[in-house]
């Protein structure tokens, strides 16, 4: 539902009354979906608008401010060698929610160092301010690689090894990353645990095999929604879930956090400054 805000501007000679549309807090988000290789935006009324026509597009994700969409575009006939297998190549694109200004953000590439390989894009997720997009791409035989790209300039970089990724969008660990990693014991053997990282890739600490209790303590809103991407149609991708965090992490709930505004070109990003990240 749309509501309006009444604005009255008065002077000695003129009285101006205007109404500005305001987004209701409980208004349902539109859904982005891929059908027959094309991206569609479905409104709250169910009306679907076609945004692309390449026949090669998939995995659309809507930004938190609902103004931008990132999606994957297949590259026919191209394979990328990884430590696991040769993977069908794909590109990461972004466009406005209107379908205008489609731009390629990340191209596929081969490299001897698996940290630099880009084959395809999985677990695509925005940061809470919509500027950064995190994703997993196939890399080593035992693990994928987590990368991040700046949507304002297309600069992309490797962050860490990981096969599952979840970006935290609420609470004191806002914009930190839950990443499942394959690690090795000193005496032999291996294990797959979830670790908490800052958005710049610096490790905070281990969570454990499952993140359920961590999310109940530090980001209850995220616990309800699981790992479903903002504005994306429901998927079968499992959420990253685990045991309680270590006692050294103090809980500070329901406290306001400072914000910071940053304008890049014609895009304004409002970031909540995390206490821990």
C-alpha cells in the first residue's frame, strides 16, 4: 500500500501544498525471477514486467533499496577450468529495476591461482546498503571461493575460501559474513565449520557446524527468513546454519547504531555502522 506525506511550504505570498509518495513499511517487496532465460520483475499485484531478452539470464537478486538488480548471464561455448572440473562460464550483470542501464560487473576468467578464477556465480547477496555484492564461485576441489564486487565501479576481489555464504543484514554483526570452510586438523583429518568474517575478509572467529543459535542471539530477523535472497523468488539453497558463539562475544541487543551516508555518482548509500565489523 502506498501512503502520502503532506508537505506545506508557506511564504508571505505563496502557499504550496504537495503530496509525496512514501513507501509503507509493511509493503510487500516486488519479486525478481528468471523464466526461459530472461529476467522479470513481478509487482505486488502480480503483474510481471520483462527486463531482459537474451535468453541466457538467471539468478536475479534485487538490491535492498529495490532500485537495482544483479543477475547471471551464461556465456555459450566457454568453459572455465577449476580444481573440481571444467565449468560452464557465466558473467555477473547489473541493471536498474526498470531494466535500464544493463552493465557487466564481472567477466569469467581462468588463472593458475584458484583465488583468481571466476567461473560462475552462486550465493549472490547484497550488502545492507546495496553497494557490495558477495558471491561464491567454484575454485578448489574441496572448496569454492568467496569474492566481492563494488557495484559502483566493477572492482572485484577474492576474500576467502568457502562453499556456503550468508551476509548478515541485521543486528550488531550487520554486513559480516557467515562462511562455511573446509579446514584441516593438525594431526590429520578435516572438518567443515561456519566462520564469521568481517566484510573485508578478516576473520572474527568460529561459529561451529550450525549457525542457528548464533542467529537467534544476534540477528533474529535473519533467522526467520533463512538464507533467501532479498527480492528473489524462493530457492532450494540451504541456509547456513550453527551452535552458540563463543562466550567472548558479548550480546548487545536493541541498541541504536550510527549511520553513514555516501554518495557515489547518482547513487546514495545509507550504511549502518556495525559495532563488531
